[in-house]
């Protein structure tokens, strides 16, 4: 996931993306707990993607606050 792609999305789409990533993070955590997780690097990838989405969301909120 690239930040440039995220910046092209609306705040609603980013919110939906964040929910999907958090759901994926939860599923990976459950797989790790039960020993079913084969690719342990996926957890780090999802964490970084969540951080990217939250960063872009905060940028949008800050920009909306400056427009007022």
C-alpha cells in the first residue's frame, strides 16, 4: 500500500480501509495465538499500513481545520 494511493481516497474510504486493516490485524493475532500463522511478517505489514492510513486521515483532518 502506497501513501500516494491513500491520499487519493476520501475520508470515508480511508475509514473503511482502517476498519478492514484492523479486522485483518485481529485475524492475524488470533492465527498467531493458535499457531496457524505461517507468514509472521504479515503482522508487521498490517501494522505499518494502519499507521499509514491513520497518518493520511490526520492530515485530512488538519487540512479541514485550516480551511475553516
